[in-house]
C-alpha cells in the first residue's frame, strides 16, 4: 500500500509539482491527520488552463478510437491498483473497504464504457429542402472542462466527469474535495502511468471558491461539471450567468423510498438497507424518507429494524464493517441535530440515535425513527448519515404525492411487484432515477442526474458523453 509520507504533489501539465504550501487530510475513523497534500494558487489554475488549451488542439484531433485506447490504458492502471485505491478511499472517506473496492471497480467500468461510447458520437445527414444544398449535423468537443468532485464518492464521481470529457475530446482539470484528495492523486498516477499527453488531464487541489472562480471567469474554461450541494450549485449558476458558461450540475437529493403492500418483504428489506445505509448514508441518492403502506407497516418495520441492528459499525478497514464513520465532526453534529429534532416532533427512536460510545472517530449508531412527519428536519433536509425516518401511506396516490412533495428530485425507490404500478410510478415520480426493487440502480450505461433543484444535465450513458459535445449544423451549397 502507498505510504502517505511527505507532502503529496499536484499534477500539472504532465509534471508532479510541490507548491510550497499544503493542507492535512484527516482519517474520519481516527480523527487524526495522516497525509499532507500540496495546494495551489490562482496562478497555478491559470497556468493549468493555459496548458489545457494548448493540449486541446492536439487531443481533439485524435480519432475517437485513439482517445478510447487511452481511456482503456487508464482503466488497466486502475484495475492494477484497485486494492491500493480502495484502501486509500477508506482512509480518507471512512467507508467500509468492500464498498471502496466497489467504487474503484465502478470507476474502472466508467472508463471502459466511455472508451467505447466515444466511438458513437454520431452526427447525421438531414434531408435537404432546397436543391443544390446538403445539411449535416456534427458533434464537436466543447473545449477545456473544469471538473469539481465531492468527498462522498471521491473517485467514481470524479471519473464520471473525467472519462466522458476525455472521450469527447476535451482536456480536463480536476478539483477534488479537500477532505478526500488522495484517491484523485492515485488516479492522476494512473493517468501518468498510461502516458496521457501533457495538459490533457491535470489535478488541482486547494481552496474551492478560488478555483471555482477561476473556472467561471477564465474564458479558456468552456464548461464546468460539478457534484455537490444545491446551495453551491446555485452559486455556480449565478457565477456562470455573466459568461453564459454551460454547467452540468448533480446536486442534493431527498430520495423517497415507497414500500407497497404487494412487495416481496425479503427483497424490500434487503434493498431498503442498501439504499439507506450504503456509504454510511452519505450519498445524494440515499433513501432519505421511507414510507410504508399501512397494511404491511408493522411487518416491514420489524424486519427492517432487525436488519439495521445487525449492521456492523466499525472502521472501514475492519473485516466485516458495513457502516463507517461520518466524514467530520460537523457532519456528526448535524446528524445528531436531526435526530433530536425528530424526537421533539414526536418521533420514536426504534434503534440507534446516539454517537457510538467508546469509539474514536465520527461514528453514529445506525438509526431508525418511527412516526416521521413532514415538519421534521430529516424529512425536509438531506440527511448525509445512517438515519432512516419511517412514515406511512394508505394509497398509491398518497405515496406519489408524498414522494413528490420536495424541491429535490435526484432519485427515488419503490418496492412493488405490480407491473401496472411500476409503469405509473415511472411516469409520475419526479426523479432522475427510479429504483424498482433495486437499492443500487446506478450503471455506466444509463443516464444519471436530477430534476427540480437536484441539478442540470445527465452523467453516464450516451447522455454523459453528449454533455461535453457541441451540436453543429453545417450547410453545404453548390452540390
């Protein structure tokens, strides 16, 4: 495994650079710093953009097959270093090692998907309406991309931006979260080992507002792709307005999970546990609000609580760990505030509800709250924690109303075996992704993104590539 001794460098124009200033990275399972990372200045960002612009005119001229081959080389490097990458994700993020391995595997899968998808950036010939003319539609790369990734899935959510942008012919400057920069450093090492040309991929680490401002105001940066909170997304929208700069935004969620009385209870409980507690509940698509139809409520809640009590909360490196620490003391305090607020509004704690006693680290007991109602914070605000509030509904119409009663619409879940209901929910639920009897619905080949205040645009699938392409009409006369 990599030893994080000394000051880690940033990756600029194909060179590893120690900038003379640094920050610490804290392991949330120990509350102790274990690595130091170089941070950059405005001048570094400007220089990175200049180098990316020079690289653009080389990278875009490669064939799609050639760019795809580069992505496959990077994917091969990620596969070779999967265990090292997974171990690092767990150190800096806290998630159980098995889930970190899954994240590394998904990142590799994204790279391989877009290595092939870039060869399918089809244009078309449009039938002419005027004699002597021909009309073409072609796809061209948008230009240099600024990619801003979050801490909760530090590798895979970075690769969701980097892979399609590179595949489309766009150089990328990646800014990882300051809490979790190390997995991006390992990814940059994979890029360097694959031999990608200088300037095509660069890594900048440091002050987020400063870097975002340079991305927004510098005309070389032609697009920003961001994953994070709705509040920061709104700031980016305001900042991009003056330059009319395109944005792809994957923002906050408040995912409902609907359990209908015709479901397979065993499947429903299993998938609900995944949807809620994967990544310690620190996921934009985590089930934030659980609603159970009255007829099976008692049976489902009993089985669900039993499953939650069996979850092993421990350091992510401990064998069998299923729930790790929260990312920070601030996150833990926010989770405890939501629990206290729910109790004040009449909620009943069925299990958990406290910081884990006797453990160093930001650990919260996996928590189930009965009697959840809309005034509770946990039903109105995104809960980045292992907290499952349980509400009740009587009819399908009521379930849909409850699910849609939110300004967010990133994901939703439903447990049912009624085929007709599945189609009705698919049409009526306001969310970018709907998991039916599926607590982990994301895949490389399917579009991912939100509606309402959960974001703009889509990642993954063919739509993920299209996000980095301009559509151009070419009219040819005299033919």
